[in-house]
């Protein structure tokens, strides 16, 4: 099967929301709605024997996809829409034994400019227990961040909250209409209103890399 490579379209507009209450002037309406949305994430590539994942909207239409073809756990992953337009490039970095992940918008040259976001693991002691999660820092604004945390140990489920602890997005194993829980590679992703869906999918990409699923 022929490979479908990402299509890079230059766009000078800035599409970087910092929280669920970000103003519309900072965001592209194409990837944001005024109501809570639910997506289905299938941690499988559309390409036979490929690695990646596919996102469907509530109507069952494909809206986002990641295809790494025959590369497993790549250190550079591309998030695209259905037509192959590049939305984000997610890069895995390793320095002094510590991993981090950087996300670049489609109109940003990787490595030449600051990434739109950076993800690092963070741990803190609370009442004698060590709590670990992933901090998402947006651009150069240290005060603007998200918290990405796993739900249920080794499960694929996760939650994203803003710097104030407000709900942003959550992914859990999908249930059928009859209540049957589907496989661990099929998730139901709920995204809060006024949140950039493409950014959340970029963070889904990071989480897939963390879990060695991409």
C-alpha cells in the first residue's frame, strides 16, 4: 500500500489555547466547539501492518489519524487530519536519561523555533505517597500548563486538567451501547467545550508514546 505522507500547509495564525476558558481569538474555531465533544480513539493505524491511531467523531467520521507505518515507538510522530494535513509534529527527547516530549504546530520548523508545548514527568510527595503525573507547559508561558495523569495504573485511561484543576479532557475504555467494555485499545475521549481538539489529540499522541503504543 502506498504511504500517505503528511501535507504541510503554512499558516501564520496562532492557534494555541492555554486553558478551557481561552478566548476564541487565540484558537481556530475549526478545532473547537462551544459544547463538550466525545471522540472514539482506536489505537490502530489505518495502514495495514502500520503503527498509529485513529480518531472518530460522534458521527463515526474519521477526523484525526497518526500513521507511523512500519516504525514502532518513533521519536518523531505526525498528527494529521483525514486528508493528510499536518497538524502537529510530536518529538521525543532524551537528555541525561530523562524523557520529554515537544509538540510543534504544522507551520513551525521543528528545532528552529520554540515548541508549542513541552511534556515532562513530574513527581511530588503527598501525605507520604509519591504522586507522579505529566506536566504540559504551553510555549514560553510557565504559568500556562496542563496536567496529564494516568487513571487506573496500567490502563490506557487518562485525564487532562488545567492549571486550576479544571476538567479539560478524559479518556476511558469505550463501552458499547449494550454496556460491553471494549478492548484496551479502544477509548472514549471526552473533550470540554472551548478546548482545541487538535491540541488534545497531540497530547493523546504523547500518551501513546509514553505507553509505547505508537
